[in-house]
C-alpha cells in the first residue's frame, strides 16, 4: 500500500474538480402546435426517511469547515458530502454509489494520514478533500423538493451503512468525476502512477449530459500568452498551423501528449492551462482562432457520476455501479483502524 501513497500528494488538488452542480428543478416543455413554453415542476413524491446506519453512527470524525473543526458521526459527514457532490435529483442507487465512494475516500484519507495532520481527519474544501454542504443550506437551495431530496441523500448513506470499497483488504483511493467521454481514464494517464483498481472502463453516459460537448476558443495572441506563461521557453514564432503537433491519443481518445512550440506537454496540463472541461479534446485552427472541442467533464478517473446515473436508470444497483467503475475491488462493511 505504501507505494501508492505517493500518488495521493499529486492527486490532492485534482481529485474533485467538479464544482457544485446546480440542481435543476424545472424542465421546459414546448407545447407542439402552440409555440409557447410551459414550465413544469418536477416534484418528487414523499420518501420514507431511514434512520442513520449503526456502523456510520458508531464513531465520530473531525471535519474542518472553514476555520472551524466540527466533530460529527461518519454518517452525518457523508450526508453532507453527498448533498454537495452529486445532484440529489439523481437516482437513489446512483446516490448510494456516491455515498460509498465518499465513505471510501474518507477512510483512505484517514488511513494515509490525510491532509490536515492532527487538526482534522478531512475538510469541506473540494479542491483539497471533498465538498460538504450542511442540511439547512442544501434544503433552501432545493426549494419544493427539499424534503424528498434530503430523504434520498440521508437514505443513500443509511442504505450503504459502513460499506467501503476495498482492494487487498484496504480502502481504495475512490476518486470520481462528473462525466466521461464514453470510457474512463487510467490513473496513470492523468496523474503519475497507475493503480490496479483505477483502470479504463466503458461508461454509458452520452449526449444527455448537460454540456457533454463543449468548445473553448482562443485568439492566436491569447493562446500564445497563456501557453508562454506556463512554458516561457516554447517557440511559437512560426505559423499557427505548426504550433501543436505530434498528438498522442489514447485508446479512450484521451490526449496523452501534444508537442506545442517544440515542447511535449501532457493533455492534462493543456486542460489546466486553457481551463478545458476534460483532457479528451481535439483542436483546430478556424477563423483566426484556435478552437478546442472537448468531451465530458472532470479528470475522467474512477466513477463517472453521470455514468452511475445512467446505470441506475438502466436498473443497476449501487454495488454493480461501484464494481463496474473500480476494477477488481470488493465491497464490505469497514471502520477506520482506530475505531475497529
Ligand atoms: Zn482537506
């Protein structure tokens, strides 16, 4: 396990790149023949709220929220993560899979020392650990669906009480992302090392995902300025058509590397420089601009949240979702070492 710990340092800033997704509670229908728009509210039916699970309720963890360290049960903490990390409008089984991934990630952090020394086990900053949203804030955001959504979130944690993703008996680095470009990415394609359980697998989401295809365009001057900021030694003096070449594309269409101005750069680095939604992209020169065409959203490793949602819609349960996205794992009830 130790040899895998090094990767976590590199991963810290990259893990949960998806910002909070605004939950859409309205759909717009067009009434055919009339040409007017009508707003239809999707109000979820009432759901029975389950009590907190015994295992997750049996111990507390310390969560750094802003400047304050709050002590709460694992169950209460995970509810806050699910509220923040996945739209509560998603299927119950997708939310359950999210709860299991979040629990596992938390266990991994606790067993590897985490990012906060003796101060806290984990924090609520998604650029560091995992996003966290308290019940009051989430419910005021959810409006008419607040009761039903909160019940789904709390039930996602309760229905998967203690369930943790294990490889070699240890909690895995259970990273996840918003949407894949039909396949997920190997950890080594995006970060430094591969992990046996973070392989490339097929993912069923597609055009139905909001902004699944996106584009980002830059004038030649903008491109040059942004790239030279990161790589001042690059030579972008020649014709624009020759600025990007020697594209290395993976089987999953991920950009592994491109040579820009004579420097070989990883696709993930270009993603960062140009704020692209993923490292699955193509680029072309058109109308005096360099245009990136991007598929999916997020780092692409581990569970795809929109893929989980599609699998749940297709009748798969949370365990089938988890074992699909994390290769060769088992799932079992687990508690952190210091409590077991
Ligand atoms: Zn943190």
